C-alpha cells in the first residue's frame, strides 16, 4: 500500500495538467449533481412543510350529545395515525371565521350557523390521501358526524408532487452519477495512456494487474475526493448565502448534509472511474 500511495502521489506530480483536469471534471460534475439534488430537497422540504398543516375537520351534528362527541373523540385519539384531537365549539368556530373573512359576515344572521367540530392533527408519515381516507371511512358513519373536510384535492396534488420529486431525485442521481463516472473514466484514461510505456514495462517484469492498478486507483480516489471537497465547499457557501439573503425560503433539514456528501461521493466516483479506465487499458495491452 505504501508503494501504491507513493506512486500515486508521484503520478499526480508527473501529470499535473491531467490531474487538474480530472479534479476539475469531478468538481463540476458533482457541483451540477449537488445543485440539482439540493434544489429537489428544498422543494421536497416545502411540500413536506405544507403537508404538515393538513388537518381533518369533522363537523358535528347539532343533534349530537356530549357522550357521542366524547366517544368519537376517544375513538380518534386511539388511532395510530392521529397526533391529537381538538374540540372546536360553535363560539370558537365563529371567532376563527371572523378572523379569516371579517366580522361583518355573521352580523346578518340572528344565530351562529357554524357547527362545532373535531380538528384532527395527523402524525408525520400519515398525511397522504390514502391514509386520511382510511381515517375518514372509519368515522364517517358515526351519528355525531355531519360532514368531514380535509381538502382532498389539495392533498392528492401534494401526494403526486411528492412522488414526482422522489422519482426526479432518483433519476438525477442515476443519470448524473453515470455521466460523472463516464467523464472521469475517460479523463483518467488519458492519464493512463500517457504512462502506457511504464505499464508495459511493469507487465514485462511480471507485475500483476492488481499491482499495476493500485496507484491509478489511488490517484482516482485522491482526485475524486479533492473534486468532491471543492464541490461541497461551493455548494455549502452558496446554500448559506441563499439562506441569509432569503430567510423566508424553506429548506429541508438534509440540504446542508447533502452538500457535504459530495466528498465521499467524489471518492467513490473517482475510484470507480479509475478502475474502469485501468481495466480498459490493461485489456488492450499485450
């Protein structure tokens, strides 16, 4: 290993130009990938924040008695999907209505027409339209229930957007990852071809393929790590600048972590690209 590391460092010194190109290629590839990933994570965080406000409003019949309402409330509270259940009486419903639409709307009627309700807040992970529909089905036939509202169309749209963002993140990872490996592999390939004569001499004196490959793999790993570090630092600085410049924007908590993940990702891509390039060159040597 010490020989491989020594040769790797010497190789980087001998091919400074190609080494810099390899590092720059890795940095640019990971910068593009990281930028797209952070954008998708931020959008996902925004959607998650909106979904966290989804609640089920169960409007109660005027004929419902205290026992029926308490029984319905207990039934909801024991459900694993439910975080808490708040009883909203007619007076509080009127106050909330006036805050939203103005005080003049209820002045024209002699009595409060708004029904009491149970406001159900859901746990994280149970805010999809499918899970909400399951809760609604379990209680909609109760005698105390007049109507149930949860913004079904909006929740379904949020579910579709969450799915699209998840698929987009996977596609970006696969496409940009494959493109990065291809570009890095071809860049490293030029470095290896520049030292083809020394590789052929090593072959002639009986060096194994593993022995020959080791320095090049380490060069790729070092270059990939440096490129990943450059991309990570730039992504982090840009991300921090955007957060300071636009504090009202919502970011997923994983965005900063995703930026620093470019370092190990660069290491992996550098190693894979070098391995592919070395194996391709050795295959065509006598």
